[in-house]
């Protein structure tokens, strides 16, 4: 859309020309009403430029630039022929506005239109020709321009466009059906993957627990290797001392009698902790076996969340053993765990046998 009124330059031109019209002194009633018409149109164009740009595109293309140029030329005198010509241009814009809007013109514009109709003979020749063109030929030219516009051309081709739209609609429906089938297939696949990932997550949890228990087992094995050394080292040391001082055996024996109680205490305590570690080692191995069993079951059990309901409806106990194993806790046998007094009891028996 071409715009000639909705800019600062045109607004300034319209404002200046309106003030020039206000300064004129008309010689008769015709000139007074003609000047009022020009002032009415120019003032409206200045106040509502968007409306005139939107509704008068035909005359904007034909005489828009010429109209603004006439108004901006301040050097030429505003003689009757010049003002008649400007008034004829304003009438063309009013008449196109009248043809473009759904409602009737306002009272002021309707009165201005009737003034031109009733006083056509008072206008100069060139202005009268413009007015006659506007009344007689311009509506046909406007209709021809509108009839050959892109919008009307689209209406003319409605049947063709409708057929294309129908074909496009059918193609879309076929494409949507194909996509819906594909989406349902992907949904089924994703459902299978979801169950698979659930078991993968369960397997990963057991695998992490297995690694933790393996580290615990390795630590216990390390101390099981260290404790025998601690148990036998005092005995070896005392035997070495006896062997080294075989000639002064009585003196050595007196010293050994003094150190034998701490030595036996250390050996007894070490034996006790060795038993505790050995029990923990067996317990951790048992737990590792249980974890590995669960990991093995997770490898081949799939779609459990889907078919467990169907299977249980037919046989309520069919998956009971599997569930008991998978979802039961990791247990250890605590019945054989040595108490704190076991080591002291063994140490007491050893001392009694030594005294006897």
C-alpha cells in the first residue's frame, strides 16, 4: 500500500496549505464554499492520514504526488483556476472515499459532494473536466482496477483452488494416517525399550552393589592375610629369643614368663578377629552369589511389567519365586558370628592348660 499522507512532510504541507486557505478572502458564496471544501478535506487528511491512505489508493496512484506538489508550491498565487483545480482533486478523493466505505459519508463530506454536483458550471474548464471524469468514468475505472486485482482473481479461480485444496486435504489425511501408524509402531517400540531400560537400570543397581561388595571382600582378604602374620610373629620371636640365648635358658625363661601373658593375649585377640574376618568373608561371598543370581535373572526377564498381570490372572503363583528372589533383601547368616566372650573363653582354657 502506497502512503502519501501519513508522513511528517505531507502533514506539514497540509497544515501550511490549510492556514493559507484560512487567510484567503472569498469574493462570492461559491468561492467561500469551495474554500471550505478544500479546508475540510485537507484538514481531514492531516488529522486522519491512515484512513485516506487506505481508502483512496486509486487516486493516490493517479494524482497523489501531483496533489501534494500543488499544495506545497507556495510561490504560485492561489488564483481561481488553481483553487478550482485543487478543489476538483479533493472531490476525487471524497468520491473514492464514498465508493470505498460501507457506510455513508459524514454530513460535512456529503454536503461538500452535493456542492460540487450543484455548482459544476462555476468551475474552470480543467477542473470541471476532472469533476466530470470523477462522476462519470472514475467509478468504472475503480471497479475495473478492483475486478482485476489479485483478490478478485483468487475468487475467479475459486473452483480450481477448491479442487487443489481438496486434493491437498486428501494428501494430508493419507500422510497423517501413515504418520499415525508410524507413531503407534514407535510407541510400541518405545514401550519395549522402556521395559528393557527398567531391567537395565535394575541390573545396573545390582552391578554397583556387586562392585561395592567386591571391594569389601578384597579388604577382608587383605586383613585375613595380615592377621596370621600378627598371630605367629610373637611366637616366632620368642622361639628365636630362646634359641639365641640357649646358654642362659633360666634367665630367658624368667623373662618369657613375664611376657607370655601379653603375648598370649595378643595372639588370642588376633585369633578372635581372624575368626570374625573369616565369617565376614564368607558372608560377603554369600551376598555376592545372591547379587550375581539377581543380575543373571535380570538378563533374560523382559516385559515383566506387561505380562505379569496377565500371567497372574491365570496363575497367581507363577512369578512368586522370581519376585521373591529379585525383590528380597541381601541377607547374611549371622548365626555363626562369634561373640565377644568367645576369644576370652579360649584364652582362659589355654592358660589353665599351661598351669596344669
